[in-house]
């Protein structure tokens, strides 16, 4: 069964799962995608943080020239803690400025994967609710989502409380990383996904929660931890 053109790059087992999802039915059809490393190469949240530390947050870098290395060390110790801290560093910025900067960053981002964007758009055109569920800051996730055709409200990212238009350092729970991705799906979507797509161990709980899944990776990193899990569990894998 060849299926739509946008499905052809992907493995047969995955195409079969998507074909079942495309059949019209009364209840909602949900697909959840990780963003960084899945829909594009590299990490747009980290790219945006580096840009902030070179510009609007340069006072933080001047006070601590190793601040980005400290962020990376936090991520090595705990994905959830590290990604939360990256967003907490943005405290004091105007939300309107952050929204404008992230739109510009999304427009200039060179690392989108055409096959993945075609998959997202194909599912959305078929009436599937496509959500981005990411541990990057919510503003940059929403900006990239809107750039590829998803509504603002279909994106879940790390966000902090906002007071009088200013970002605080108080994380809005749940933190969408690791098991928190499933908690965020339960809170913001209201049911578990029919399909989940991700590239790292931070996505594992979300992948486990889905009826069908696809693991994404690099041909040059076939030993990546999630790909090892995928091989053990016979999950479909797509390599770039």
C-alpha cells in the first residue's frame, strides 16, 4: 500500500500505523511530535538561549562567562532540571519581546527537515490533531509550530508565569520533559496520543503512552540511546 507521497520516506510498519490513523472516525485523532532533533536537526531552544546570552541577557554572560556550560552540565545531570533552568534564565524579559524574537528565530532557523514537515502537514490536512510537545521554551516552540502551519494552541513547551507582561522564574507545571510530557498531554490535550514521534530519551514516556510511534535518529549515531530502545522493542525507526 503506497499511501500518500508524504509517507513514502518512512518505514513500512510506520506507514501502516499512519494509514490506520488516517481512516475517518468519530473520535479525535491525536499525533504528538517532539520538536528538537525530530522536526529539525539541532536544538532551537538552545540556539535561542545562546542568542539571548549574546544580546538581551548578555549581562548574565558577563557576570558568569561559563553560564552556558553550566546549563549543559545541568542537562547532563537531569534533562528536566536543565531545560527548566534555561527558561528560568529568561525571567525579567518582556513576553512581547520574547514572542517577537522567537518568531524571527523560527524564520531564520535553517535546520527544518522537509520530510518531517511534510508528515506533520499531511496528518493535519487529513484531520489529525497534530501537537508539538517540547522541552524547549514555549514561545520558540509556538513560533516554529505556527511557521509550519500549526495553531498556537497546539504547541506545548516550557513556560513560566507572566506578571504584567514580564516573564518570571516560576515554571508552569507540568514540565514537559520525560514523564512530564505525558502529564502535559493529559493536561492540555485530554487523552493519550494515537501516534507519537521523538528522537531522545526525554521522549520515551510519550512514545510509550502512544498507540503507535516512530523513533527518529541519525545514520551517524545508530547507537543513540532511544534507537537502542527502539531496536529492543521493535519500534519503527527513521534515520536521516
